[in-house]
C-alpha cells in the first residue's frame, strides 16, 4: 500500500559545499531517485551566512528544533 510522509528537517552545510537552496533541492532529488521515491513541493529556506564553530549548539547531537530556528529569526 502507498503512503505519504511529511518530513521536516534542517540541513547544516558546515563546509559551504552547497551553492544555494536550488543546489540543495537538486541533491535531494538525486537521493529520491536512488530511493525510488518522489520528493514533491520541496521548500528550502536559507539562513544568513555565518562562521561555523564546533561549539555551536547545532553541531551537537542533542540540538533542538529551537536551536536551528534561531538561524531563521529576524533581527530587529
């Protein structure tokens, strides 16, 4: 039987290998092809660039959604 899954995830590009959001979408589509699934309506938001540091909260295995969301909050 068929199913649909909704997946929400954060992708950290610590080394800056992704050119932009469109490049990430292309990479995800290649993964989908290998898994024989379809990824539809992929929406990608980009944070502002920042200096990566190993001590960042998002570099820890116990990072929370809130830790990642901080990179998308608008500054006043």
